[in-house]
């Protein structure tokens, strides 16, 4: 198993960015209430940052230790945790540069370098990002501009081939779409013309407003897809 990382040199970094698209704006360190995970292979390792601790597991589980979670230091394009105890030292250097997990093909938001008791390891971490291909996937719309949507069959988006179709409470809509550099471009969006109650019409108009402008794509926990555009935001959950 191998993790394919974006190289550190400036020229190669630009090449990696062109392969996966521009990175999102630099994000702040995760709050202590959030959980951040990173992983790598050969040898297999994981780091989990949660609450007041950082857990390290290395050598395919043969090495385990915990150090206190300290406030990270901001770096050029990320942040760096440095924590030491009487027995162990751990440095977790997180760079907001997309990283490809060479084994599963998943793309993560961050490239991560770990120094565990002097041993340097490299891998990926943070959110799992969407692939460039959404074809043949189906999603439930769970929220629109921060408002939770009813959990029923009238709120969904289906990507099939080069077209998307769906509903957001009232009329069916459809559009051609493309995905490039983690940007969804859809449109023009066409819909049926049935009249519905005002709340349902507002949901529909809100969803079409999101889709009618270029939308940033971002995965959260693998099965949640967030669309953000100048027209608003929409959270989708992968449908089984």
C-alpha cells in the first residue's frame, strides 16, 4: 500500500494543484470539540486529534501512545501540532494541499507529515473530497441554506451520465452538468410548472438558485456532500 503525496517543491506543488484543482481557502485548526484524523501506509499509521489528546498508532498497531493536545502553530498553508511528554514526542504537520490515498483512490483535503519519536511518516488527513465523477450517484437533500428539509422522497438529486435531475419539495428539475477542479457547473436548470404551497416553492427556488451558479463541492465523512455557490448552500446525504 502506498500513499501518493503532493511533493513539497514549489514547481511540483503547482503540478499537484493542477491535477486535483485549487485548494479551498486555508481553514483554521479544528476546534477541540472536533475530531481530526490522518493516516498513512508502509508502515500503517493513524493520528486522531480529539478533545484534549492526540492519539498515535504506528507500525500497523504495534506502537501506540497518547500526548496532550496543544494549541497548533499556524504555518504558511496549514497548522502544526508539537507535543511532548517524558516518554514520547509527536509532531503533526498539516498542510492544506489535497492528498491522494493511493490504495483506495480517495482524495483527502490535507497532506500530513508526522514525526513520532523521531520517525518521519507521510500521509493524508482531514475531509474526504469528492471525485471528479458524480455519475450514477443519488443524494437526499437534508438541508438548504441552513434549514433542515423534510426527510421524504420529494427532496433528492440524482446524477446520471451528463445530466442531473431531482426535486426540492415541488416540481421536478433537470440540467446538464459538468464537474472540473471540484466545481459543479449545472444549467440551464429546467423544471415543471406545478403550483405548490409557498414553503415548498421557496425550497425549490432555493435549490435551483444553488445549482444555477458554479458550486464548490466538498465531502464530509465520505457520504455527505456540501454544495456552496453564490446562490446559497445545500447539504446532501448519499442515498442507499
